[in-house]
C-alpha cells in the first residue's frame, strides 16, 4: 500500500465535496493514475463496477483496504507558523501583541541557527503528515537558509505545501533582534525563495509552491507592502497574511491607514486569487465582498481566535456570502497541530455566537440572532475540500481529476479505540463520531498524490 499510483483501490469512507453534505461511499473503486490523480470512481451498483473490479484483479492492481478502515480526504491546514512548533501548547496567557514580543519573536529569531531549524522543521513536517495534514500553508521566518530548508523538507517528505518567507521591516513594531534590515532585504529574500522552490529539481509536480508573506500590516512599512504586492504580481505568486485578527490589530490599521485591513491590503495589491487571510474576525460586510471579488480566502483559526482575539469569526455569514474559507491550526497561536481539533473547535466556537457571553439571553432572543451554527458536515468540508478550493489546488475530495491525498482511519487502533456502536449508528453519524474522537493513533496511513508519506499497513 506504499504506492497506490497505477492501482485501483477498494475502499469505504467519506468525503464532502459540497459544503454541508457528506457523501458516504461503501466498497467503492478509486482508480489512481501514474501521476497520483484520481482517474475513475465507481460505486458498487454502477454499470462498470464489476468489469473494473475484474480487470483490476486480473492485472493484480487491486488494493483492497481492510473492511473496518475508513478512508477520508487528507486535511488542508491553511495557516501554520512553522517556526512556532516548539511552543505549541505553551505561552497562551497574554494578548497577541505581548505574545509576539515576549515569546514568539525570540523563538523565531532562533532560526538563524540552521541546525536548530533542521531539528524543529523535521519533526514538524513528520508530525503534521502523521496527523493527516497532506497540504500545509506555512509562514517561515526572515531567515533565507531556514526557509529554503523548510521547502526542501516538504519536497523530500512529500507534503503538499506553500512556503512563505516572512517579511517584517517596521522598526516601530519589530524588535532589533528580529527584523528585516530594510525593504531590499525582504524583497531579495522573498524573490530568492520563489526562485529556489520553482527551480528545485525534485519539485517538478509543484508539490511545494512559494507564497508572498507580509507578516501583517503592523510589522511592515507601507513601502514594503507595496513592493510585496508588485512582486507577487510580477512572479504570478499568491500571498498570505494576518487580517483583522484582534481588536488591537484591527484598530492599529484603522488608525495608521484610516481604513480596514482588507481595504489596505487590497490597495497594496496583496489580495490575489488564492490569497490566504488568517483569522478575519473583525472584517465588515464590505470587506467580505472585496475578499470574495478578489477570490481570496479566509483561514478560520477557531482555537487561536479564542486565545488571542476573544472573538468568533462570523463563519456562517461568510459562507452564506460565498466566501472561500478553509481551516487553520495557526500553530502555535492555537495549541493543537491536529486538524481534527480545528474541526471540533469550529463547531463548538460557532455555538458561542448564539448567545455570546450573555447568560441572560433567552432562547427566543438567541433564535433572533439567526443561523450561526456550523455542524460537523460543514466543518469537515472546510478542513478538506474547502481548504483545497481556497488555495486553488485539486485536493480535498475523491472526485475524478483530484489528487489522491487521503488518510486511512483505523477506529480499532489498539491504543486509541474509537467506539462506533455500528448496531446503533450509521452513515454520517459514524463520521461524526470519528471527527470528534479520533487521535493520531487512529491515522494508520497518509497518502499524498497516491504515495504513502506516513503510516503503515493495517
Ligand atoms: N499576527 C502577527 N504575527 C502573528 C503570529 O505569529 N500569530 C498570530 N496568531 N497572529 C499574528
Ligand atoms: Fe497566525
């Protein structure tokens, strides 16, 4: 099962190509091409099913997955700070602006040391693959060698990724020990990483892509923001940044630029197709419209928003307006590297919008707030196909033309058994139980582009 390219898989599982709808497939055949793309999907009962099964058997290309194992699309994590992995679950006790200066900038500054970067980035990519994250959108640091190393590790280990060199040159908001010396340094470094990734001899399938990465408006001068927008256009490269994350950040941009983050990023040319805006908690209706028109996307980081924004992103409203949205762990603003936790916190935090923090609100008053709930079906879609759509990659579902990025869940893992009660529950309910109870122990195999990149045979 290491290499499924050229094979036909017989599998049972779930995917959610459409937001809010779960498609449960049973003993389906999935034919995977030599390039890792899904070439055919056949349900039992389809006309060609028996014939396809017979010929796959004959040519010895049939791979029968174990009966009790459940196939899911790999996760797309839209927002990860790679250098912050060592402080995951740590340093969550202060507001964003204090957290950055006290804990985060000193940690990121350590990546000037390439040996430290190698130690940290190696376990990060290994752990994320083992956790089922088949596509990762990374912020790196200001250090060119360490950023190249992160991209190289993704290519070597086969993780689909966007890797960005963080740009931050504003002496007012960035410390002397961790800041770009000037606009030129940030631009040269960013262009260098784009070139490195695009010309890498082992990256022919563009498994890893560059992404232009101003940290956020407070940490950048206007000159740098404008130049990065121009650079992204010149290199036909997408972008990522933080947008209207906390009240402090949102207020800072209103005061410095007299407009919202979204409006300001747009005038610098930083809202592009596939742009990932992390958080977006304080965006307005007209910001949403602008983000939609530009085909940019929101990385919804529910756990991090609780710790650093005291806010819940109005996800339902964004979805109803047709925005592209995916989920992000925001390692280490969020204390978990698992996209299962992102799914769970997306569901639970949306419930808080119903009555906010006011325990006095009655049921009737709450219902007047409208439809704000997010259920597991929507959250699962956002963690997979929604994320893929956000960044314009053919991943996140088992449809013809998609890359075969998948995880195999073993509910019977010896040290992590998930009780499914199949005599009581079926279909979507099984998926719900898995989403809310699975741990890394249950992820038996992880494939990217049809090649196994983590795990073992069952
Ligand atoms: N805003 C600017 N930098 C960061 C960061 O590293 N994490 C989060 N959550 N927000 C930011
Ligand atoms: Fe972040």
